[in-house]
C-alpha cells in the first residue's frame, strides 16, 4: 500500500479532503468581516459626535473639516455594507464612488490639519 502512494496522490487526498470545510470557513470569514465593518461604522459615528461636540465647545472651524470627514467615512462604510448585503453584483459606479469618497476624506483631513484658525 505504501509504495502505491505517490506525491500526486498524497496531494490530491490532502486537497480534496479539505473542500468540505471551505464553505463553512468562507461563511465565518464573511460574518467576521461584516461585524468588523459594523464596528468601524459605529466607531466613526462616535468620532463624528465627539468632533461635533468639540466644535461646539471650541468654535474652531478646522474641527468641522474633520467632522465632515468622519461623516463621509461613516457613509462609505455603511454604503459598502448595504451593497455587499443586498446586492451580489459589484457595480462599476461602486468603485468610483468609493474612491471619490476616500479622496474627499483625505482632502478634508488635510484641510483640518493644514488650515490656520481665523
């Protein structure tokens, strides 16, 4: 029996025996990914409220740029969650929208750091 086992048969036995667990692993990974995205969205909402509260206390306009960036980030995270949950197909506009929002977020954070208070 041992002489009948070759490298290719060992590889095929190893590879094909694990195919039954792959769907369960992928489902678990999807659940964890959605949970992480939800936690990121909740954290960005908290940061949004904290920045708005800080703006009300200090009156610095630079904080409004950061608050707007947090709001856009929250919108982007929840938009991605909704699209992944309810639509199985990726739309071409989805990538354009995501990159545009990311560029706007970076620009707003840049403005919040660089602009001087007037």
